[in-house]
C-alpha cells in the first residue's frame, strides 16, 4: 500500500505545490426564504447530521475527508478520521 501511495504522489509531483481551498461542512438543510428572513441572533438551524457523525472536509463540491471537530488551545480544528475513496 505504501509503495502504491508513493507512486500516486510521484505522478502528481507537478501539482503538489498547488494551493486549494478546503471547507468544513457540519451539515446542510433547506429553509424557505421566509424562514431565513425570520432568523435572529438566538435562532437555531437544525442540520442533517447528528453530533456524533462528524464533519466533511471538502474541496469545491467534493468531500475528500471525514473528521471530527477538536479544540487546540483556543482554536478549533478537524481531526481526520477517514479518507474518502472513489471520488467522482
């Protein structure tokens, strides 16, 4: 497996320095415009995932990784738990 990974990395050698924007998705939901306009500071938006399901790390519209939110000193981070394979 290690040798296979090294071959894949080598085949991408020319692109390894390319910067990409990662986003972390906690979940999603649909709301009517009326409901969005009624949101207040204390409003709660119910998401499609439960707290134990973690988060997806995405590039564009593709999920690449799954992880969990962690706290490092005074900052939030994501611990990667799974690499998503078979991305189309």
